[in-house]
C-alpha cells in the first residue's frame, strides 16, 4: 500500500526533478528528506491522503504525477485531486501505450506539411529556432515526438550550441531532457519510422 507520506515524498521528488537543475529523480532513486513531523502539520495533508487511497503501488503514483506534471510543472497537490487530473492521467496512459503509433502519426503530419528538405527542419539559421522546434513551440508537434526524434538524431545538443535564445529554448531543453527518462522509446523503431515517412515524401 502507498501511504500519504509516500505520496508526499514522491510528489516532492518529482517536483524537484522537473524544477531543479541539480536534482535527478533517477540518480537519487526518488529520495528526498522530508520531515514526517512537519508533514503531519501541513494544512493540505488531506490531498496526499486522498491520493494514497487511489494507488496500491508507487510506480502507478509516479505515472499519475508525471501525467499531470508534464501539463503543468508548477502545479500544487490540490490540483491532483479531481476530474481534470484524472482526465490527464487517462490521456497520458493511452499515449504511452501507443507511443510508436502516435510517433508515426506526428512524423507523417510533419513530413506532409513540410516543403523543405529533411535537413532544413533542423537548421538554426543565424541562431534562430529550427523549424521543427518552432512546430513544437506552436503545439503542432508534441514533446514525446520531439524527444523521439532526438533519440534517433541527437539534435538537441546541436540546437543547444547554436540557438541564441536562452529563454524559450532554454526552458524547453531543460523540460525535454527531464521528461525523456520517463518515456519508453524504441530508438530503432523510431529511426525506421522517420526514414519511411520522409522517404515517401521525397
């Protein structure tokens, strides 16, 4: 069973992971050092107790929190109890279960709408955002697809060297790198999809 204090620790660990440069959930195995006495005095403890009743395993809780954190990294525990949070979790689970299929759909849509060459999608002209990242920033490409493409082409490191903008790109790069370890990406399959979808549009 998951206790309310387990929920609190996991909540803090993931919040640190997505908001602090020097904390890595996987490196530290989700460990933080909260004070149990202070936790019992929290006015919002009831929300942690409600979540504890929902989950039998910590990995289920982690997925639930990730599903909501990837929508809003600044959320509070009260935002996790309710219909909206449940809907985010359901949507996220469905996406993870069909990650390759959705990747193919997204890549196909990009290939069909793009008039330039494949390489031009990734070019940072004079320090500007490359077209593919602009599509992501506009909501035309989701984070999972962009991370999937990077898992094949390693484009993020190149962009980080060449993009002048440290605000929009910097924040996105931080988030994408933090989110990546939670995704089960088959790089070999994604590479094949990329090749197939762009070859057919040549």
